[in-house]
């Protein structure tokens, strides 16, 4: 994998780049739609490519490990072939899902034992078998196994958690070096920088992670309960000490405003379920603000969903029609809203790239954040 920076904003840490993989180039800053179980909910792959402009999507190691399972994925020739997606894929390690979904989990130095949310069966992730699992899935970019520390953890717990993550990273990196890709394309891995909301722990995490000379670095454990201001503070802590010639990935973040603020603080890659999850529940993000499509105020509003939007659905369907579909319980409502929101998120990063290249990102960002956070 190769990363080349192509532009930088003079008044912030925002930058543009191109991340090259065997499955294609990724233009950063980029938003990555989440395809947890091998699909981005409610959206055809053709629409993801042609209408939304997705250059990379995610898969989830925890969920794919449980079903369809590794035997099926190996027999299919990996996730790319299994889901018929020929562009890059990133997989997380499953650490966050173990943290958030499993009611019973036990963390030990050797790994994490957890209960399946499907049938209660017991499983264990170790750094070693987590590498093996992601080799079988076949993602272009793999995440190292970590513990996702709660955002409100005290210092003692956060420090203990970081030490566990660092120990697992050392073993993950060793196993990664000892193994090879299975399907003829290269794979890389990103260490995950943890440390909760404590600057010294974040610095310690970066200093440890960069020793592995990885192709990129993820920033984890943010947007998990801490105040938004703390998230931005932690990005400002790690920005000057992460390698400038490698991409930075802020995991699981977030709102359009979070993404713009993250870009200003040097982040290149983002993912979040918010566009599709909130879309399925009637929330639309637009360049004029946020709309709840169940509100009666849209019942006879026959204007376009987002006159400034870039998806064909924005100029094909009206607010009144989409509200009708939601009130009637039609599944088409969720499909329209999901596609719109994903197209909007991709347009946010596309516009950010444009303004970084033009040198006025910082001033444009302030007005953009004001607009996209407004409730309509």
C-alpha cells in the first residue's frame, strides 16, 4: 500500500492524499460506508459505486467470523468475491463489537473470550487468530486487535487497557509478518492508538505504535461516551506526532460536523453507521441542515430532498413523498434515505478535498459546520 499527500491547507492540519491498494485508489479525506455483514444496508453495490461514489467499504471481523463463518468465506475466495465488491475493503478487528455487544466477556493477557450475540456460544479472539481471521476475510486493510476503552474510564483503567492493547499489538504484528495473504492481493494492517481522554496515554500509544512502521494508523476509543470537545482535544494531541507520510483513520466517527472537524485536525479516513442507521429511522443530513422526515411539516412539501445534493435521489423524490413512505412503513423509504445520506457524506469529504486544494478549507469549514448542524 502506498500513500501520497497531494495538497495541504495552510490554516489547519487538513490535507489531501491518494491511498493506493491492489483493488484501487482511495482519495483522502474519505468516508467509508459500513458493510458490517458483507452489505451496506439497503444499498445496491452499483449505487454505492456509480451514484454514491464509494471508493472503499468496511466489513466487520466479529460479525463475519460468526456468520457466514470462516469456512464459507475461505471457500468463496474471500470477502471481495463473496459480496461481489471489486474495490478496497477495510476490516476492523472486532474489538469494539466485543466491547459493545457481548454481555459476557473476559479480558486476559492471552486474548478476549466472549459470547456470541446470536446463540450465546463462547469464542476467543487472540492477536494471532485475529490475524488469521482477517487473512481469511481478505480485506485490503486490517485493524490490529485492541481493547476499546470506555470514554469515561478513569486513568487507572485506561492505562491498564492501553498496556493490554500494546501487548496485543506486538503479537498481532509478529503474526502478520509470519503469514501471507491468501487471495493474490496484498494486505496491510493499522495499529490502533488508544489512551482514552488522557493526553499522556495517547502520546505513549503513538510512540509505541510507530515502532511497527505500519502503512497507516487508526485512532480508536473516541466517540464512545466522552464529550465531543475531548475527542477533538485527543486528535490535536496525536496529530503532530503521528507520521505525516501515513494515513490516519478515526474509527467510528461520526456526524458531518465531526468529520469536518476531524479533517481539520489531520484525519484522512472515517467510517460510521450513522448515515444508514439514522436514515432508516427517518433522519436526513443535507447541506441546509438535518431533517426528520416523519415531521408533519414535510407532508405537502413537494420540493427536492436536497437541492444542493449530489445523489440522483435528491432530485427525483420530494420531501412529501419520502415522508409518506416513512409514515406508511414502506421499506423504500429506508433505501432512499440511506442512499441520500451516504451520498451526502461522500460529498462532504469531496467538497473538503476541493477546498483543501483551493487553500480555503479552514474558512469554508466554519460555515459548512454551521449549516450541517442546523435542525430544519
